[in-house]
């Protein structure tokens, strides 16, 4: 009798699951507000094809192929749409945009909700006004000397390793370098630094006012490795969050060490922001320019901490990835490489003569590199 009851309960549960899945698929295909957006029906019906893109590492190529087939707007999942139209960028990310942010997309740490990436419209506009001067063309020109110094050091390191016949991992070297470039420091630089202190030193010098000496060891420190780990876990957690019940279970099973890693990253950035705010300097670093804003000095400390952590995550690995892709494409396209090399070396006598304004005016660099 008991076994029959269990069979009935299990059978009913299975039937309900099948009914729910069927109803969901039918809704996604025929009733959803996104039903008219072009794309493969199996992408629109269930999130599983989208999950395959996450875990296979083929997302950029697959999404590109879908746009080539269906146009500038493609439905990638029941609730996701991809845009490559120029106007969409203005509509979604423009100053007057009021699109709701998906909090599950950026699950790095609880502090993230205090940063630009998840702030509500009013708070976002306030913080954006304060940070804009730090990313203006004027600020970039003021920072050129510092950035150039580190880039010249990187080139010197690469040249030394080439002459000695060592294998060079450019992806790693780019990561070590760009992690330093987002943080315009305030403290007086030590001119006796070994050239290999380049990487984290730019970013630390640009934001935190201290060198991380990553290029000195030419290896990742725990904090930098933690940033990469956070990005990986964010992608994995994003996949689970397609299924709320499963995600609630997974959250309980996530090791404490993963949460501690995210908390340690925030604390690392927060401690260095606090040290930076105690310095007195006129150097055009990010927080120096923020504090010059009329309301900058009133920004809550927790917002400064959260945005510093965001800048480190958003502005380091992404830049290194772009540089890695650019290098690969140049090396696999000798014609473009030759034209670019000839133009740059014909314009500048040495690496120290290169600056962003002059580069922007070069025909090949401007037309092909942008």
C-alpha cells in the first residue's frame, strides 16, 4: 500500500514537471514579449543552449555566427537578447537610459551593490559624474607620462627575454602589466624599481599609490589570482541561476573559501583606497580626480571601496584579453602587421616618443586598430 502511494506521488511529481516544462517552452516560443525577436527556436525555448555557450567557451564565435545569420538583434535565451546595433549601445548604456540591471549577472561580492555596476539610476548618475573626469581625454593626456614609462619597461623586459632565448607568455605579461595601469598613484615613485616591476605597478601606481612588484616576480600574487577565480565562479554561478531552486541549493554548498576569496579581494582594494585617501598629492589619479569633484569628497567610503574593487576586476583582465587578441590577429595577418610596424616606426624615433594623441592621428593605427 505504501509503495503504491509512493509510486503515485512520484508519478504525479513527474507529470507536473513535464507539464510545467511543456508550458514554459510554449510560453517562451509563442507568448513571451520576446517571441518576435529572431533567433534559433531552441535558444528561445530553453536556457540549455545558452548554458552550453557558457561552459564550452564558444560563446563569442557562436553569438557572432548567430548575428551574421539573423541580423543585429538575436534572442539567445528565453530572457536574453544580444544587440550589435550602434543605437542599442546608446539606448541601453546611455546617460538617460533607465534599463533595470540584472543583479544575478554580477555576483562577485555583496559589496558590488554599492558600485557603479549595480547602483540604481539616481546613485549611478551621481557616481558616474564623479568618475567621468578620471576617464576623460584630458586625464589620459595627464597620465601619458606614467603609462609610457611602464610600457617602455615592459618592452625592455620582453626584449631582454627574447635575446636570452626565453619563451614569453604574452597573455600573462599583458595581465601583469594592465593590472597596474588602472591605478594612478599618488605616492612618489621609486626610480630604483627594477624594470620588471611594471605590471601591477602601473595599476597600483594609478589607483592605490603603491607598487605590487608583480613583474618583478613575473608571477601572479594571491590577490590577482583571486580576481581570475572570481570571474570564473561568476560565470559558473550565472549558469546555475537560470534555475532558482537549484541555485538556492548550490549556494548552501559553496565552500566558505570562495566567499572568503571575494571578501579578501574587496578588503585588499578597500585598504589601499584608505591609504590613498590619506595621501596629499596633486597627481591625476582616479580617486584624486574624483575628490576634486564638487561632491566627490562626500562619496561614502563604502562606495569608494566597492568601485575600487570593480575597477580592478573590470579594467585589468579585460584589457589584457583585448591586447592578447590584438597581438594574435596581427601575428596571423602579416600584411596588417607590416603596415602597422612601418607606420609606427616611421613616425616615432623610439618608444618613449609614442603618445596617445599622436597614435590617434596615424591612418593605419586609427582605421584598422579601431
